[in-house]
C-alpha cells in the first residue's frame, strides 16, 4: 500500500497476471506523447485537478518529502501557458484529495495533511477567483478517494480511512450544499480512477490490502434505480479471447482522460510505477494497448482533458523531492510514436 510515502511501494505485492491463452491483442505502438509547458509552481505528486469550460486547474499535492501544498494553477491549452490563481484559502495543505467540477465551479475535499485524514470541502468560483468552505464531506475522513461531476452534481466515494479501504459513495448538491448517500455496487478500493463520458462516470482500478482491484463500473444518474452497472473486468477474467491480452491494465494512482469517444489510462503503480497506456472504447467495452507514457515511470500524476486533448501533469518517479515532477505531457492517440519529441 502506498500510503503517503513512496517507500511504501516496496510493500505492495507485485501483481502480474499470466494468460492461459495466447495474447490476441497486438501492441500497435499507436499514439505519441509530446512535452508541453512545465507547471510554474513546485514539482509535486498526489495533486488534484478539475476542468471548467476550456481551462484546467491543478493544485494541492506533496513534494515527496514533508511539504504539502494548497496553491492552484490554471492551464491555457491554446497558448500552452500556466498561470497562478487563488490558493485554496480557507483550507489546509493536503495531498491525495478529491476534485471535481459541478455546475460550473470546482470542488476539492478530503485528503491527507501529513497528520490527519480530512473531511473538509471547498468550492472554487472562477468568475471571482475565490474559494469558499462548504459543508464537510459526510462520509468520514479519508484520502485516495475518487470524485467526478455530472451536470449540476458532484460525487465522491471509496478511499482509505487510515485502517480500511472503503466502498461508500455520496452525491453533492451545490445548490443546497448537502450530501446524499448513493451507494456503490463494486468492491472496496482506494487509489481508483474515473472517466466521464456522455453524462456517465466510469470507475476503475484501485487497490485493497495490497491487491489491485479488477472490477469496472459505470454510474448512470439517469437510471431510476441500480445506477451502478458492471462492465467487463480489467484482467483475463473470461473464457473468451477478447481479454487474453489484458495483462497490465490494473493499477492504482493512475491518470485518466477522455479524447473523443475513447478513454485513456496511463501511469500509476502496481508494485512499481508504470508507463503502460491503454485505450478504452465506450461503445464496445474493450481495451487496446497504446504507446507507453514517454516520461519516466510515474505515479500520483493528474490526468485531464481540454479542447478534446488529453494530458498528464506532475507525479513522481521515485522517493524524495528529486523524483517529484512538474512536467506536462499531451497524448496524441492517432499520431505515430516519435521518440525524439521528448
């Protein structure tokens, strides 16, 4: 379990799945990673990000040693420029928090401040560049939870409370500043990841007691009941051939984004930090390997998409401050790999 210290990676059980069938999915090397403008602020991992309109925001995080942050930065993808916005004030420095966008505003909450697991929760209004404290998260203190926004609501759940992995889930209503328990049908986990596509949220990966979680779920708020629907597992789970090559999708602390009608997962860790990148087809519920992340093996990075372009920012490649990253890389899924552009 990673906890907050990178050295904790050595305590993970290296989880490698061997297929009893031949690998029927060719590694195509499709996709190219391009280095973009570095974050102007300090290098970090375990930060959070959210996107409002055509602007991405990134903040909080950990330097890999003993400093945590509450500063925030916005990224202009057209001009490839970072600029600082208001720090999360009120609010304490933290890492492994949760962020999402709902009703045109950004929200950040939970996480770890170096001593305590947190429940406090904040709203960012880009129109006035200000943060406001809102009602605390009702599910209890935790870090490495996940969050997502769909329409006018935000959602927050799973995570680790200091003793146990969790599987609860709550909906946040910004209008009334209230939380509602909506439950979760999947397994307990922390360090999971999400996609948002077509007003649905896809929740995948994570870890529990040193074992990666392989179940995969979609949350559809338009359903009157049973909002969580299970999708195909992320390993060679079935007797069919489609998943014979699913050997390195599972992980925790991964980075995700959506480009067009496809979802992407990259980086993260599974006993060691990873570079493996996979593409998910929302229509067929199938995965295809893509070109590996072209930076160092990285975990705890932030994935986001702006202008239908996908990015991974910050993260860490080893223990200590020297391994924390301030890099930003864009993934171009339909461009031939160019090893000389990074």
